[in-house]
C-alpha cells in the first residue's frame, strides 16, 4: 500500500503541474486547475500524502523545473502568486483531514471549501506583501481581495463541485482506504 500511495503522490504532483498550464491568464494571478488537483489529492490521498503531493510539486518548481504558471526557480518566491502555491500544501492537508470519513459529496464539498479558505488565508497576505512591499504597488485591501479571491470564487466553486462528485467513485475505483 505504501508504494501505491507514493505513486499516487507523484501522480497528483504531476497533475497539479499540468493544472498550472491549463490556465486563463489574469493579473496578478492566473486562473488555473491547480486547486482542483489539490482538492482531489486531499480527498483521495488523505492529509499526509495529499499535502506531500503538493509539497513535491512546489519543491520541483523551486529547484528550477518550469512547472509553475510562469516558469520555476527559487526567484519565483517574489511572484505575487507564490503564496497560493505554498497554500496548496496546507489546503490539501485540511481537505484530507476533513474528508477522511466523508462518504457524501456534500461533506467532501464542505471539506474542499475549508481547504479553499486555507489557501486564501495563505495566498492573499503573501500577495499583498509582494505587491505592496516588494513591488511598491500600493494596492488597497479591497483590490487585493478582489483581484486575488473574488474573481476566482465562481471557478473555485465549480472545482469543488467536480471534486465532490468525482471523488467518492474514484476512491472506490483506485482502492484507496479511507
């Protein structure tokens, strides 16, 4: 079982990288499918391996492999979107914890919603820090909230619905013990 989970961990790290390139460019953060694969990793792999899959994804990007939306490398920490990348790790862990015993799409959806909240709790302050301190943009809290979260909520809700609908069946098919 451990080998299977390691393989699934690598697969979800790769899927998250693919999700970075399925994007709609916007400024300062692009709309991607990364959260979809993060949420699925949390639900299907649990908190430990779900978070590990996202940590592997972030680490691969930081060592210079261009798996992030705009490339890779350690300099990416100065991008406004990097906080959201870091937020994928605890988001997957929270989703994994809260969905571990969930049997219904409704409960899985609520777990994903909590994970999304964690993602924004990490990503938005980091985005504000980079934009307002490092880049000296002087954006208001409303602008940060609007451009970093509110524009993305409809798509995020759709990603949560897809995850909540698909994951109960995928758990059974992938023989994941949850």
